[in-house]
């Protein structure tokens, strides 16, 4: 078995912008920054999209469709990266992401818009897994915390201007140009990235011989998991209008999800076994709690607090700023990673609780600004520590599989919590957005508290 070749490090501390790493670092950050612009803008403009396309009933699904499609791409890109390298799945992922943006921007109905989000999800899922594998195969272990911190920093400019600009664009020339406007920027960025991909590609280790190394079985499991999650959310969403078909779809989705998901994760992951299994699952716990409420903050601020779409977008930027700060601080020296993961879960839970102050009569919606700084800070130290720890715990030949597993629980957790949040909005929020938000927030607080309790199991068995 041949270990992946890593670029030789200088004699001093690793410098990710030094000559040995500069090309790979800039290439990664360039694409992540452009994707981040779209990611930070979509949450701010979704109220305008739902109004224009009469899609409030699909508000949650517009986010979940992206995440569920990404889940399938995560697994395929992980297998591909382990066997053939990360360059081609990266390039194909960027191409799909651009195609999806064009489809979403041109959509004349909510169904076509959801279709565009699916294609975007396929592209985004492939890109993120390829980036994780690239980081492991290009950078020495001591440099990886700094690279993951740099990935968070790549969200700073989009976080500062993305939601605000997205809101302004939606109010002036229309929400469609939030999608169309990014497309021309991706093409030159991709051309600039090609040399970095050629430089960063390295010989890959022989694939593992375990169950997660079988392409057909893993692809089928990913399809079952993604399809099952989609059917589950669709069925649950229809229970209040068409109980029998909704119940059948939900039951079938749950069966498919139960059959497919365990194959995509490390053994004992669903039981939160010590070490790598819990490390992977904590990614899902953190993202479930954070994104399960993040998607509905603009709805809270525009429908309850009376803020404009642009103002709601500005409020959302603070989460990314806190995320960047937390990620930067964890990279300054080597910390006890399980403690950072627990602290991250506690901060996310606290931030969610603080957003509920916006529901108190007389309290301004701007209270969500410090609240989301706290939650974002928790994600910065928690998710980054999970990524660093998972890669450290991964054998060379399973880097792609475990990178994919991280993304699977990330996307699945976010898709399910956002999707179920959308169901609650349909059931409660049409007449009372405040009551719907309160219910969603209470559930996400419970998820965050669970993460605080189990975070210690990230530590390997001594």
C-alpha cells in the first residue's frame, strides 16, 4: 500500500501560502469563495423566490433538495477520489454547480426551481468531497488546521456582502440575477484553477478492501439514502393534506434510508461508537442544529420582526463571521479536539436560544446579530475540529470514503432538519410564523444539547 504523496514541508511551521502550497491553496479558496457567494445569498432571497413562484409550501424543500442531491454526489466523488484522484470529480462538480445556477435562475415554476437546486447540489457535493481529499493529499498534517481555517475565511467576503447584495439585487433587478450574476465569475476562476489541480494531484493509495470500497454497492446505498430522505420529507409534508399517500411515501422513504445509510458511514457510527464513528456523526449533529434554524431566520425577521429582505440578509452574515473567527482561533495551536467539539455544540445551542429573543414583544430583530455570532463561532471551532480529527483518524486508503461520510451526515442532517422545519412552517407557520419558528428552534436546541452530551466520544479509545 502506497501512502499518498504530500508536498515537502519547509523547515519551519507550514505556510499554506508559501511556494510549496500557494497554487493549491489559491485554487481551492478561489472556487470556495465563489460558491460561498451563492450559498450566502440564497437564504436571504428565498422569501422573494417563494413569493414570486408561490412556493412557500416548498420553502424548506428548496434547501433540502440541494442537500439531498449533494449526498449522492458526496459518495460517488469520494469513491472516485480514492480510486482515480480528486481532479476530475472537482471539475465535473463545478460544471454541474454552474448548470444548476442557470436552471434555478431561469425557472418559471417552483418545480423547475427545485430541479435547478438538485443539479446545484450534485455539483456542490462533488466539489466539497474533492476539496477534502485534496487537502489531505497535498498538505502535511500540521498545515491542515490552517487550511480548514482558510476555507472558513473564504466565506468572509461573501458573508459580508453576499446576503446584503443578494437582498438588494432581489429588490431591484430581481432574485434571478443572484444566480445569473455568479455564472460569468466561475468561468475565469475555473480556468485559473486548472494548473492548481494538475499540481495538487498526487498518486492515490490502493483502495481499501472493506464494504465501503465497492462502487456499485456504495452508489446504490447512496441512491437509497438520498431517495429515502427525499421520499420521507415528501411524505411527511403531505400527511396533513393526503394522509394515505403521504404515509406510504414516508414509510417507504424511512425503509430506504435505514437500508442505505449504514453502508455509507464507518462501522458503529449510528451507535456513536468512540473515535472516528462519533467524530463523523458530530458533523451531522452540529450542522443539523445550525442549518436547521439558519434557513428560517430570514422568514422570522421579515414576517415577524418587520425587517426587509436586505436587512435580513445582513443579519445572516454574522453567523459566517463568527464561524471564521472560531475556525481561525482553533488553528493557532493544537488544542484538545474533543473539548473544542463540545464547546462548539454548546455555543451553537446558545446561539439558537438567543435568536428566540426576537420573538419577544418590543425586542428588535437585530438581536439575532450577536446570537448568530455565537452560533457561528461554535460551528467554526466545532466543525473544523471534527474535520481535522476525522482526517487524522482515517487510514490513507479511506480518506475519500470518510470525507464523503462527513459530507453525508452534514447534508443529510441539514436536509432533514430543514425539511421537517418546512413541514412545521406549512402546518403552523402559514397563520403564525412565530409559533412555527419557536417549535423549530426548540427542536434544534434539543439536537444541540444532544451534541454537548456525546461530544466526548470523539476521543479515541486509549
